[in-house]
């Protein structure tokens, strides 16, 4: 849990432009206010990607990966999730670490076993803690899987350029076809890149 909170604090500090601030100076209420605001921005982002990729690709075929219980977009909905940090989550959550090995989506479960994932078509993540949290998703797309990777937050955030740079770098590694779109609504900005695959057939 401490590792997860440190990841959230790091993102918070980047968003306010104080990356060198000592973490023990941050109050619980300060971080909580930011998390609640980010969740509101996440609702706007979720509506955006629903329009971009279609609800079925999210609610039926999708699984959210590499996020935790406080910065997920699965709150109050039925999107499946694979998470190392599932605290406070109960619906359709696999407790484990999402991996990409030899071009295949896998999960390292809490008991240490590694299983190939066969149930989903769309691997969804957003606001990666750093660019390493996008590792392997490009190869999934390039080998024919479906991904949806995005960023969002407040238009007042001070790390927007950094986040856009990371997702643009990621986007440059993708083979066509894919879609990338973004915009703002009120004080929320959002941007996503998503696969535009050929006709798929069910996995056997």
C-alpha cells in the first residue's frame, strides 16, 4: 500500500509543479482533495473514451490495467480490472500484476503464478505513473491486440506537457491503424490513443 501511495504522491507533486517537495509535508486532506478532483476528471475522460471506442469495447471486452483503487476509472461501473493495488475494489478485480511477455498479455497472481489472459480484447490504462508503466502495450497493439491508453487531468496542471510528451513517444512506436484524439471540457483535459483493429474473431 505504501508503494501505491508514493506513486500517487509523485503524480500529485508533478501536477502542482513541486517534484522536490518532501512527501512527509503533504497532508492527508491535501492528497485526498487532489484524488477526489482527479476522479471527477476521470468521469469526463471515461465518457470521452466511450465515445471514441464504443461502450462494448470498455464494459464487455475491456480490462483496466496498471492502476489502483484510488485512481481507477472503474469506480461505480462494471469494467474489469487487473491491479496490484485493488484496495477498496470488489467487482471484477483480479489481484495481480499485469505483464506482457513474448507479446502475450499475462497476469502474475498474488500466489506468484503467471497466467495468460484470454478473456479480454481491449487493455485500458491512463495517466501512467511513469513511461515504464506503458511497457509492452505497444507490442500488444502491434501484434493485433486492442489497447486504449490515455491521459487526463485539470487544465491547470503543470505536468500536461510532460504527459503529452510521454504518450506521444508511446504513440510513435505503434503501427497503423490507430486513432488518437483529445480535447478539453470545462477544466478537464483529455487525450487517448486507441487501436483501430481489423475485424476480430473470438479467441479459442
